[in-house]
C-alpha cells in the first residue's frame, strides 16, 4: 500500500478514474462529478484522472483534476474514434501511476470498463486496492455503438466476454441497479464484494420549484433532454411522436441537448420531423437552461430500452414537476400509472398512446408529476451515497467487512434503483441521516 490504512471516519486519498471527457453533461460524468464532490465535502482528498478535455458547464468544487497532456489530444482528434480512445486510455495509465505515486493514494475508484482496465495495470506496480463502479453491462450496451448489423452479434459476444472477466478482478464492485448487480454476481463477482448503490439526488432550489409555464404558446410540448447517441432509442421517440401528432395537430417535439453538433447528429427519423417543422433543437450550455425547459414541457420522455444502465436524466425528469413517459428499460423503480406512464421497450405505438393519455387528461399529468416529486424527495442524496462509499473504502483498505452493507440480499427479487430509500443508505453508515 502507498500509505497507512485509514478508517471510514478518517481522511482518505482517493483517485477516481474517468476514461472519458470530464466534466460533461452526460449521465456517467454527472454521477462521477457529484460523487467526487460529495466525497471531497466529507473531507477526503479526491483526485480525478481523466482525458485532456471536457465541457466546463458547471464549476468543479474541492476536487483535483489530472489530465493527460494536451499535445497527444491535438493529434488524436484526426484519428478514428476507436484508435483515439485507445491512445487516450493508454496515456491515462501513466497519468494514474503518477497520481498514485505523488499523492500516496489509498484507494482507486474506477468507473465504467476502461477505468478498471487502466487501474489493474497500475495496481501491479503500486498494490492500491480498486473499487469498480459498474454503470452498465457491455453485453447489453456495446452493440449499440456498432452500425453494421453483421458485426453487432460479435460486439455482444465481446461485451459478454468482458463482463465475465473485467469486474471480478476488482477488490470491490458497485452496481447502479439491482438487475446489474445480479448480472455481475452471475459473472463471478463475489457477493461479499458487491453492492448496489443508487445515484444520488440534489436538493431542489426555490428557483427550480416555480410553477408550470407553457413553453410554446398553446402547443402541447413533448420534450427529450440528453445526448443523441443511438442507445437512447431516439428513433422510437420520433415514431411515437409522429403517431401522436396525427391527432394532436398542435403538438411539438423539443430536443434539449448539450451536444454542440445538435441538428447534424439527429437520427434520420428526428431529422425528418425537424425538416417538417415539428421538432425544435435546443443547445443547452448549462444545467439551469435544460432544467428551465424541462419544467415548462407538457410531457418528458425517456425512450431508452437498455436494461443495465440507469438514465440519470430520469431523476431530473422526476424532480421537474412535469409528467414523465418512460420505456420499461428506463423506468427503474417507477410504478406505472403512479409515478410515470410506462410503455414497452421499442413500442412507438405504446409511447403515442401514453402521450395521448396526457393530452386528453390534464389531471392525469398533474397527479403523476406530484407523485414523482414526492418520490424524488424520499431518495438518498449524493452526500448520503458518499457515506456508503466510505464504508466500502474502509472494507477494501482494511480487508474486513463493514458492519452493514448497503445492499440487502434477503430479497432476491429485482428492485428498481429508486426503491432504495434514504433509510437504507443511512443504515449502512450506522447512523440516521438528518
């Protein structure tokens, strides 16, 4: 070990590996940023090791960011995406090794899949324990990044191979959802070294609690907020909205994204709606802008069907005070017709029917929004999730189990991530949150 082992109540020096642009408005990077800042607020020394670039949409608080040198990045921008990623990841090995050595790191917290692979190389030299934070299963998600239908089965096979061999070599693993936790367990991660930890929520400010204001005059506005990658199932959104708009003639679709490519990155189905004058694209360069648009829409849609990840946008949707429509794969822990309207994965007709319900029954949307906000208010905060991380760090540093683990295994039934309450998070720390 690089330094004396310290307990959960002592200051730790933590290296967080984020093999991605950081910070960014994308879900994984938002989770990494919020967890890092919550740990720093608890008094820990937090170092984020990441790519040479990011989107500085919000200021970073109390954390140290270590980037690869900018010169290789200026060269890699002209290379194919996969080769660029490999070069940037290889560079992070040296950056992480330097951070571990210079700052006497106690524990490495590695995110996604490149994070642990980079960390395993560094561990061979410095013997620092690794906590692996799983955001998704590659067997589920990798094929989304392959355009060729012929190559997609190979991508799924490669993803399943990595799922079997990467997570189990970490000293401890964290899954975002119970479904993902069960999957990791089935792929060799020991139950004693595995917990499910939900993403936290941020306290809503008074500015965010203002009343509903129509967005585009008398139009019924359907809104999607997030990135434009293929795994978001945006073609389903486009087809569902198009079917809905045949009866709701004044309906409009709004896409709010941080992606500067904007219109150039729309899928063909969305681009068709844009050219027909039914779709508006908003480039939101700050979270406050995106939140203002969400709070003024008539329906917020999350069409993503991928089962293994957790769309962080869903928490923002639920906190907005507007009704939510979500695919089954996205509706983690939501009760259909109570917190949101839920449609079958890939079923654009089901999406259109849900939008028609909200259009025909304004009181339904009001009720769903009220229940959703009450649900969000009961969820653990980022500060409370940091308490659980402290317990996990204590376990991997001391090689002993904490008194209470954050995931109860007495009930093996799949539970939505939102089903994990603030009391469960607090129980893991041996004290009740205020």
